[in-house]
C-alpha cells in the first residue's frame, strides 16, 4: 500500500495513561500543525476519547498474552488476529502518512497491520526498558523513538534506527515547564503531593498516613497534603490525618494534576513513564516507589534513572514502611537545600521539547525523509539532531 503523504497520522495507543498521555501530547502538537490525526486502540478507548478532540477514533479487538505462557498466547491469538484484520481495513480506508505505536498490547494489531501494508511505521518507548510489544516489532519498524538513549533489551538491529526524542508531555504540563521552585522555609508550609497513577495506589494509603503521623507535631502542623486515594480507602485515610492534625485534601482523581505537581514541594508516587516525565519537565523532587512485579521492572529502571541523576529518591515497595518514610521525610524537611538540589536536577532531566521532536520525526517519516537522519551516529539522533536535520539541505 502506498502511503498518502498528505494523509493523517495514525496514533496507536493502549488503554492506560502511561501510553495514552504521550499519544495525547503528540496529537495536540500535530493538530496545532494542521495535521489530521486518527487514534486506534482497544475497547477502553471510549473512556479516553475526550483526550483526542478532533481525532477520528477507531476501536479494534486486542488481548494481552503476556501471562499464562503458551496457553495465554494461544488464548489471545484470535483477538489479536481479528484486531490485525480490522486495523488493516481501517488503514486501507484512511490511507495515513504514517503510523506510530505507543506500546502496550492494544497497539500490536495496528502496528502489525501497518507493517503488512508497507506503511511508514514508528514506535515510541516511554520507559528505560523496551516494552514487550516494542521489542517484538522494533527490528521491523522504520524508527524507534525513545525517551532514553539506551533502553534495556533493545536489540542491535533495532538500535540502528533508534532516535532519542524524550517522552512527550501534555499541553497542561508543558505550560508549567520549569515553574519556579522554592523549598519550604524553616517555619513555612510544606506542600506534599501523593499519588499512585491514574487509578491511585493502595500502598500510598497504607503507608503515607501512618508515616506522616509519626512526624513531630511541629512538622505535622506545617504539612499541606494533597493525596489521591481509592474511594474505598478515603474515609480510613481521612480519619488518620484528622487525628494527626494534618491538613489534607483527598480525592480519587485530580483533573488538574500538572498544577498540583507545580504547587508541591515534594512528590511521592509511582515511577511510571508519564509520572517521571511530568515531574522532570516541571522540575520537582520526588520519592518514587516503583510498582513491584511490573513486567521487566520498567518502573524500577525509571526510578533508578531519577535517583542516579540526583533528581529524586527511590524506595522499593518492600522497604516502603511507615518508619522508613517518616525518617526520610524528617531528613528532607530538616535540610530543604536537598529538595532544591533535587528539583534542579529533575529539571535538567526534563524534556519539554520532546513533543516537538517526536512530531518532527513522525512527519519526516511520513514524507520518506528519514534515511539521512538514521545514517548519522546515535549521538546525533536526538531532539537537537532532528531539528538540525530538518533545517539542513537533507530536511524539509
């Protein structure tokens, strides 16, 4: 199938925020450039359609065979095959310029369909570990856009067409990029933000309230807490904070999370790719608790990258106890310069230009202009390299 260079850009994204948010960011940038956008995902897309205004949205069958070994793969195969067929029909109808997948098994059918149709195809990897789907198709797509220069499990053949763009963040995050940070004063309020991903995290409700209650009364009186809780945990958590005299705002979901991050002195949360990207673009220190037992420990790899950069502090869940957290918090609040240093380091890790770089890359892919860029050394295949390439004689 011959690609239509004036056609839409197809975004294939899974049904979780970690995959959808960078897809949303790319869609926003492409729409600003006047490009038509289509979204292909699984049945969960109906809950996230509002994130892609103006996009043509298509639902295809999918399944996750990652658990259950061979039996799981066999069980998932009919849905995946049906999704590939449905995706191929959709792509044939809309004739896109390029297809980009953001990982997760819901992206597998449309990405395979794009490869079978011979369309320009890209995948984006948000994490420090190449995901299962991206690992599967990485050697076959035209280009891998990556947040990290050397994600774990990238094969030698796939590395030859890897470009470092960073992880795109939504407009609401980009608008707060580099928001000024001022550590809490010796007697002033301490703005603490606690969340655990789009669905909240039970461990945060189990550990954080008890840890804060262990702080001395003077510290507790200064804390201004914002915490995301599951509905079933809300009253239990609220009661602990009330008894400890801690001012707390609790909700099951915050639709203004970027502003909450910017207003915080310290973030406590998981270390999914979107969380890490957003706190670094805004520039806030964090205590990160990777989700245990996640496939390939991608969250731990993300958190380690933040800790090694001096931008935050990783605590594995097995060590995330009330006593441990209380000790860490007391130490940080007693030495606010450590928070300032971590905020500055976080900002150095942020990539507010990632969405521009990724949009440039995808548009260049749709125009058939990637060969020159990919012939360059890996060190020249980053956001600056993409920009210079597009301004050079070999670019647009």
